[in-house]
C-alpha cells in the first residue's frame, strides 16, 4: 500500500505557498517514505516557501532521518518581477530583493516540523561541492534553465546512494514548455542515458528514478588486495598470488636452476672433493658422519 501523509500534514501542504499539485505531492511523499528506509538523509533542491519541504520533513520524521533543503531564497528565474510566477509578498521591502526564507520558516513552524529539517541557505553548486554524505533521496526542483537544472543534477545525483531515489519535478517533454519544463526534461533524459538510474514512477510532471546498484566486474570480484586470485582448483603461492605458468621453484641456494632438459655449465658446479660423488644438482654432498676425509690422519690409521 502506498504511504500517504496524515490529514494534518496534507492540510499544511495545501495551505503553504507554492506550485506543486496535490497528486504530485502525494507521489513525492510516497517516494520519500520508501527512500527513508535506507536510513539516510532526504535532500531537496529548491525550497521556495517550503510547500514540498513539509512532505519531505514528515517522511524524514517517520524514518528517523533528517530532511535537507537547499535554496538561496532569492527566487528562480520565473519568480522574478515581471514573470508569471512572481509573488510581490516575497520581496524584502528594505533591499528590494526576493527573500523567501522568512516565509519558509513560518511554513515549517505552522506544520510543527522545524526539528526535522536543516535549511542549507546558499547556491546549490557551492553546497554540493562541499558535500560528501550519501543520500537516500535527491529531489531536483530548483532553477529551470539548462545551466541551473544541469548544475543541480551534476552536483547532487552522484550522492544518491545505491537503491536511493532521484526525483525530478517539472518534466515536460512538449517543446511548448521550453522555459518551465524543457531543462528538467533534458536532465531527466540525461539521468536515464547515464545508465545509473531507472525510472520507476511517473505522476504528472514528477519523475521518480532509482539508482541502479553497482554490478561486479566481469570475471568475478578481485581478491581483497587487488591481486588476481589463483585459478579455480589451484592453491595460491605463499604471497597469495598464483604462480605464472611454467614458473620453477628456485634451487635452495637461491640460484636459478637450469632450463628443463639442459645441463648446467661445468663452471657453475663446484667440484666434489676427492673420493666423493657429486650430488645430483651439481653440488658436493656432505661426508657421512664418522667417515674420515680422504688423506686425513684418521684415514691413514684406518688403512693400517
């Protein structure tokens, strides 16, 4: 059964300033609850006034993790004065620039979810460049130009953990939506073409993709020390590496033995003492215990 938010959470979502439709919000919530099972943070790029953050925060609360939301709070391109999505109430009258941070904080406070969210105030690429924690979910809903949407994807998609989810909003394949949806659409295609993500759900303009777990290299997993393990049925050499075919064991005196079928050169063998038979390897065998060496006084006494 698909996870759904409690009525009070859904009511807070609907009351918050923002643009996400309810059906897409419910799909985002279900994806966040599923991803939360990985026990890793959930991250959103593009906070605005916190409408979708409410859903991520409640999903994070259920999973016992933290929701993170990234935004500079100066508004994206289509939210600036003169554009369709501009809201004059978000403009700071003192400096004349948009500032959605105060509205966002009020939104979370009203929903009772402040303690489950960390707001990362700044530009997405700058924060992503400093990031090194795996994420269970990355929700891309920031700027809608190729520059900004592409930077959000490049900066954050690599941090999605294996089995985690990449969610992209405002994906519109129709060229008529060039400004509001074509850049996210191209990011969506880029993710699929990378081979690292597989689409698992579509709701309106929302796309949910799962990171494909890495596969082992062809031919098996290398030994822990990165050296090739011995072929099946063979015992590795003492240093854990398989001996190369045709390798010979060095002679005990650390000199390389002669190639198979060849006799060592005479000058390479020590002559045996008089009266002794050379050892098979060309070295003189040691006298047997109690046997006097030829020419010694003991030998002369023995001949008497």
